[in-house]
C-alpha cells in the first residue's frame, strides 16, 4: 500500500513530466529522464540529452508551490563536450546535508564515465563536484545511478570489474563523511550474462 509520501512523490513526478513536455516540446532530438527530488520536494534534478550531438546535461527545476519553474542547466557541470547525467539526491546522515551524485565524463577522472558528488546549496545549485575515487570508479564506465534512501545504498552500472556480464549492477554505501568503500556486485539474482542497464527499487 502506498503511503502519503509516495503518493505525493508520484503527483510531483507527474506534474513535472507534464511541465517538461511544455518546456521542451515534443522534439525528438531530446531525451529527458532520471528525475530525482530533494527531501522537501522543492527541487528536482534530471537529465536532458541532445541526441543530435550525443551530449547530456543535468538540469534543475524549483517548485514554487504552484508550479515548476523553467529548468536551468547546472553551470559547473555544463559543457558542450562533456556529458553529465543520471543525477540522484541523497541525504548524508552524518553531516545532515543533501548532496547530488551523478555520472560524468569530465576530463581528469579515473575512467571514462565516473561518479561524482556535490553539496546542494540552498538555491538548488551545487558546489564544485568531487570524484568519489578509485574504490568506486574504474578505468571504464560507471553510470545509471539509483539511490535507495531506505538503505542509503547507491546502485549503479559498471563496465569495469564485472564478473557476470559486460555491464553489471553494483551497490555501495553512500556516505560523504565516512567516504565511499569498495562496491559489491549484487550477484546472479539481478545480473545476467547479458548487459544490465538500470536498477530501481519499488520500495524506495
């Protein structure tokens, strides 16, 4: 049975997608998805990919209490040559702060697409992103992030250190204060010999 928090989240998501359809129109050049909402429901981060130039960026939209305000690109992760995608909001219990975690192929990382995190400011913009490090990121790709708030686990896809398929689902405890430990492959019940692209928990 859905609780009130889940119902309100569904309503917010539906209103968001209706709003986004009006902003970006029905142009097939854009792919829009992976929305993630802050704990108070006032800010949403999502991915917009321009298929014509094969580039993705993270956008922010703020809820005014009546409607979603026109989304803006996050400037410090925006580039025409760098892709940033799959944002997830997570709450760090030690610091009592919210952070945005996402995947990006910005130059200077460990691999191709790495996982980064950044502190969410009061206006919704983020601080300078920080690479989570070599314990999590590999010389290959880490992407398709999903944060489970109930367990504080971050699930993601990796093409490095896989043991079952070319792309496997991994999980790691998300903690800014304690740091990120080495992730674990979630095993054969979820991962198959084929590629696994995304993990979502219906209970989160």
